[in-house]
């Protein structure tokens, strides 16, 4: 008996002295509101940084910033985790940091990748004091509209066949709304307009859209609008034409200075004012319905029709307009452009064009303070009364100017002008490659997210390049490549930028995602437009949309994607919205998954955590303190069963999760199904080509969050 008591005592002492095994999967921190407070701190303020570990598992945690190690203190515990904090005094400069973890003899580090043996600066976590993005844009569901192809609400403003010439031939009014775009499509017009957008506001609202993003709306001779003729006015061809005098360009005539009807339509103050008024009405109606409006700014170049250049001579001699730079060396706009031969006036064609295109004259900001200041005023004008746009999308923004130094200076000043006029406006840019130099809180808010969304999702689910120009079997279903690309490129974003990044599957520059699912390499001119419709896989499309609606950022739908529109890359991707021929099941799916996205805060501003990686299978989680959701994707053509560890999200070891969404080859399912959590794990069987969302809600934290939100709203209205 004495021996037994002695043995039990020795055993108890031995057990108590054992070092716990370091639980790496419990370690977590990021730069969301869950782990830094305040989430978007002001300069010279104090910020609290948190770190999480398994309960009673660590000896020490250090916050490492600028080469200095700061011991973090355990401030709280629950049934699963310990929470450590460090209070850091900020100045006005960006900080980068990582964590050092010690448990017994074990030592490791934690950065954006998670637990690592060695840190890399690219993956350090970061905080930029004073950098905030509009709350309305975080996780907002956006809808991109190329107006000419969306809805024709007013046939009286349609571009007419033979109205003018552009790029070698006359304008064409397309009579058949459902006709495929032509190979040379830039001068073909289907008649879509702002009145058509107004007519479809009910549709957009029912779909669940938060933000309308318009491709360029300003006066332009093309159907896409990226060759702006007049930055001060909405194009009457998509606005209103109240004075329609003049004649079509004669058949025998090739010079647009004789296109009197076109000239009257786009220069008559009555038409310009009426069109601007219609835009005001569109924005007002969107705002009334709880939607925002973003417009497209093309400031790197303008168009050869532009009133400052006037290569077409349509403004020459007209009352109220100065001579264009093409026409006269003494034009007040001469230094808006760079001429390579100053001896060619009058009618000098030697101006610099973007990528050599004479229809896209490059703007010469470095040599014209007047132009520089004018565009700053344009930036402020359209986000100010009476127009009240909610932000800008910036075309080829990194190409502006002739040096990186000037480019950054320009966008700093542009941000200052826009935010002064409308502090709640967003500035997002088209950009390929690392955007971090522009996302430091003093230039752009965010970007169109090609590298950290569109491309990795496309490669993983389809094996296709985003233009349908290549197929990579080695990237199809390659989860390791998917996570590697996502991790690397997401590290370039501070959280305010990441949560507002425009996450698109398709847009006006790339093939439609639904077409990529058929794995056909080619374009309209090589395969024909019908090939874009053949062999598409709607189940894979639904998988992609599920990822889109649960990934950090602003999910952005390219008009018609939700209705099953196909198409190879430009111009085939610019097909009309198929009113009366929509894929109603695909629309219903979009409505359901958008509603799920909007009703659950974790999908908008929650943390993201990698959970599962296998061939053609990925799993990740989005979570806040109150909501924990697991998203699993099976892109195989066969069923798979996975056991997923969910306790690391903060879900009790014995609990239940509810299915919010299942999409598979049969369609989609929103009826709730209960999945038991046993020993911290949930077992899920995934059908072929499927995606599932499971959620657990913490009722205590949910109650606290609701009370906090109500208090915030109360204080807001006081």
C-alpha cells in the first residue's frame, strides 16, 4: 500500500513535470479586428496586438518589431486557448512584425504564412497608421457594368450607323441585341444606356448588389469608353439627347469634321447637361436603394477625339472651345501632349500614343501643371455634389507618367484631392504585379485583384490562363500551388486593402470564367464564338462563386456572369446581357450565395485560416469571435470524405455545425443540415464538383457583438 501511494505520487509529479508538445495548429494572429485593436489605428496612437495559442502550451511569446523583441503577456484564457497581448506605441510610419514562440526546447516563428522555422520580410505582418478604407467597401458585393451591353432603355440616344468614323470604318448600330460581338467590335453599338440601368435597378437590388462599378461613362467614340473625349461630361449616347440636329457622315466622306449629327450630339451643351443630370439621377436612385456607384477614370491617356487634341477637328472653330493641340502649335493644350516633331504644324500627327496607338494619346503631365491640376479637379468633381459618385476605378494606373517617382507623386495628390472632396470615397486601381508600393495608405486604397484571387482560383479550378490562352494540367487541382500563390500575393496587402480588393472571376479584359471551365485554348478569331459556349461546366462555376463569396475582399460580378454568359477574351467577353434568355438557376444561386455572404460578418471582415490541402481539394475557414465558418471545395469528379479539425477556429470540441450552402452537380442546396463536431473534428463527405459552407455560432459572443453594434449605432446617431 505504501509502495502504491509512493508510485502514484511519483507518477503525478512526473506528469506535472512533462512539457506539453507544441500545438502549432492553435497558434494564430493576423491584422483583422480580432487580433489588433483598433483595427485601423491612427498615427501616434497605441495599438494592442494579440496572439493566440493552445491553453497552457507556451512558455513565452515575443512580439518582434524592427529588430526589437517584446515579451507578450497572457491576458485571458478560455477552454481552448490562451491569449497574449502587447501594447505598441505607433508613430506615423508603417510597422512590420512577427512573433517568436518558445515552448520548452521548441522554438518557432509566426508570420503571414503561419508557423515557420525562419521568417521572411515579405511575409511580415504590417500596420500602416492612418490607413483606412471605407467600411461600406469592405466585403461589398460589386457589379461591373459595360453600359452599352447591359440594357437599352432609351433607343433615341443610340449611336447610328454611319454617324461618324473610327479606326478605319463607320460606326454601326447593331440591330440584333443577341448577336455575338464582331472581331473588330470597338465601333459597334448595341444601345445600352443609363436609362437601361435605371430600368434594371430592381434586378440589381434583388440580386443583392452593394456597389455598381461602371466602365467609362464620359464622352467617347468607342463602345468601351477607354478613349475619353471629354472628362467633364457623360456621353449623350448613354445619357440623353435632347437636341438631335445634324446629318450623318456622308458615304463619300471620311473626315469627322463633316459628321454634323455626331458633333451636335456630343458637343451641344443641352445634350451634355441632360446627360449629366441623368447620371445624377442614377446615383441618387442607387443611393436610395442602399447601393454605391464607382466610376472608371482613364487618366494615363485620353482619346484622339479628345477636345484638348482634336485630331478629328470636330471642335475646331466651334463656339466655346479652344483650338486643339493637334491643330495649332499655339493651342493652350499644346503641352498636354508630347510631339516628336514640332515642325509638322498645323495638324501635327507626331504626338506620343500609349503603346504607340495614335487613337490613345498619352497625357504629358510632367510638362503641364495646368493638365495636372485639371485632372485633380476632375477627380474631386465627380465624387462631389451634385454627382456624388462613391469612388474611382483607375485604368492602367501604374503606367501614368514617365517615371515611378512621378507616378507615386501623382497618385498621392489625386488621393488628397478625392478624399478631401469625399472622405468616404474609394480609390481602386487596375494593376498587374506587386501593388504594395501604391498601397501604403497615401495613394490607392486597393486594386483589381488578379494575382491574389482571379489567377489562383482559375488555375486551380480550370487549369486555364485568364485569357483562355493556355492550359496547365500541372496547375489544375494543384492545392499546393494555389496556397503558395495566394499566400505570396496576399502578403502584399495590408488588411484595409485586402478587405476591399475587387475579387473578380471575369471582366472586360479576360475570358468569361464559365468559358474557362471548358478548357478550350483559343480566342474568338481562332475557334469562333460558339466554341466559348460548348462543354462548359456550371458546377465548377458555382464552386468558383462560392470561393468568391467567402474569400477576403469585395466579390465583384461582371455583368451577365450570374446569368450564364460565356465568351472568349476581348471582344467576345463583351456580349450583351441576355434579357429573356437568362440562366435562371445560376441567377438563383448567385442570389442565395450573395445573401449568405452579406448575412454573415466573417465573410466580409473575418480572419482566414488554411485548413485542408489535397489534390483538387482545398479547405479554409473565415471566423470572427462569434461566427466560425469552414469552406471546403472538392473539384474532383468523384466523392471524397474529409475529417476536418475545427476546434482551432474556436469551436468547442463537442458541438454542432450547420450547413449554410452546398453546391454540386445537381445544383445548390440551402436547407440547413446539422454536422456533429466530435473531439474537435467534423467529418464531411463532398460530392463531385462541390463546395460546402459549415458554420458554428457562439451564442454568447454573438449576443455581445450585437450589443456592441447597437451601442455603436446609438452613438453614431447621437
